[in-house]
C-alpha cells in the first residue's frame, strides 16, 4: 500500500495511506514519549497522562468524548510504551472528519481535571495490581529490570505505586509541555480517504503549534560482563521464564538475521522449541522466541511457562538449543520456511486500515527510514544461513546471557550453574 509523508513547517509529520476499497478509516497520533523518557521521580507519568487525556479537553468533557466516539461506532484506545505513546480512533470512512476532530482535540487540548486525577489514580493502582497477578506478563518487567536496573529502560511503564499516588496536575502540565510538541509527533490517517481533504483538516488543527526544544530520552547503558539471574519466588502453579541475550539496536542490519533465527527457534508449531519443549518433552504449554530491537539496545529472548518441578530442566534444554542454532548452519529448507513464515505474517498483519496505520506510524516514530513491505521482504529474502550464524555468534555468549524467573523457585545456585552456552 502506497503512502505519502508530509512535514509541516512546525515539524509535525503527517502520513496518509489511502485504501479505496476499505470500509473504514483510522486516525492515529503518535508521540515520542514513554517510560524511557522519564526519570525516577516521573516514572509512570507518561502512562498516567495518557489516561488523563481522555478525561476532558477545553471543548469536551470526558463523558462527551466517550459519547461522541461511541455514537460514531468507533473503536478507540490509547497506549503507552517504552519509547512512544499513541491515541487512535477508527470508524466507517464517512466519519473521518469527526475522527480527526476528536482525536486531535484529545491530543491538543487536554485539561487534566483535578477531580478526575484522583479517580484515575485508583484505576491505575488497580491496573498495577492486575498485572502483578498475571505472571506471564509480569516476567517481562522482571527481565527488563534485570537488564537495565535503575535506569529508564528498566522502569515499568505503569510506574511504582508511590509515584502514582503523588502525581499532581502540575506534573502532567509540565510533562505535556516538554514532550507533546510538533517535532516529536506523527499523525497517521489510513483507509478510504481523500488525501487532500485529510491533509487540510490536519493542517487546520495542528499547523498553529509552535516548535519547542526537543528533549531526547537518556542513552541506555547496556554494559554486561557475566551472566545475570533474577528469581522472584512466588507461589504460583507454573514457573514463567525469560532467557535471552543482549543484541542489536533498531538500526542494525543484522536484526533481519535475528528475526529469522527467532522464527526458526520459536514461531509456530513446527518450530524447534515447540517440537522439543512441548511435543517431545511435555515441558510446557507455551514457548516463544523473539528478536526485540529498540532505539539504543536490543534483546533476543525465549519466553516459556514450565512446570515448577521441571523449570531447571527447561533452562538446560534451552541452553542446548541456543548452542545448536549458534554453532550449526540452519538447513536451507528450514531457512526458507522461516522466511515464508515472516513474510506470511507480514501479509496477514496488513489487512486493515488499522494495520497499515500501525505499520507506517510505528516505523516513522522510531526508525531512520520507512521500509515498505516489499523493501522489507527483499531484505529478509537476502539473508543467508551464514548471516544468521554470524549474527548469533556475536550475541549468544555467556557474558550477555540473562535469565529472569517468577515462580516457586529457591535454588538460585542451581539455576546460576545452568547459565552457560
């Protein structure tokens, strides 16, 4: 799907993706702001502010925002990540002007009502409690803390309870003024749209924003010289594990090789880990591998939920599988299958207006250059088995190895002894 990108004089970026056969249209606003733009005092503020943007603007109450979006039959939400925050609404394409009006109002004119801050504080504290009770999700926070410690990349997106309990309206206003600026914002409109009219509507709303100084996130420190281990001893019915290695940042071309390696290891029911860990050994229900590059760091990980009594066995088997994929050339048939899986998933994930907005918007907000699907496919197809092996040899090493565990596990020494590849 072809796209067009424009940059307004104030630095705001606009991406339009016309889809003439689509029955829908979506407006997404992405901001370069998230948990990695915070410090210890402001940890959790990006996420709390995202909630508060729906609580009222200069022209709409929070109830009016919800009512208008519901009346359009819209799907809408927002999200906060480590490096970005997003707001979106999707509806029938005939409603595009209303969508632009509401989403732009949420971004441009939040007022952060004091009474709603107190109410939403309770909501977020319960959200934190909810995630504490989902170990399959909580393990990712434990892993990040293990890798990065007391720096923004190691912070939980929702922040610590003590911060959430004390944030004030002044905190929201200060953070908003610093980070919600045109040069750090991308507006993406995708679907059955008239590009000229959409562009005019966005210019009308966002064009008067003034440029302000850009605050970049602090550089992440990634130094590590030996394996690291973190166990959270918790009485649950299954042990959840992430084991992985530090890898490459978002702009490193070797990431394509790691994407293929992760696919070979743990994508689908015919992957190596699924066959070994589940079909042969009955060790788990789920096991997945992923390459996760970010702006200034990267992770190559496997996540698994194993029987409590077999958690150590699972670690030992995973270590052997890491060594095998690192030291042996992937057979051509398996390599080609992995490439087909990657490109097949890409095609399946680009079916709707929302998918295309996500694809181009996410690339624009963090990448140096947008890759079209065809350009991405060419790069994946070019990767050889030797490329994969070379990339893996540079990361699968003891000194970059990390293991995070949540479950009823107390034998730290046994797990530490197993940390060898």
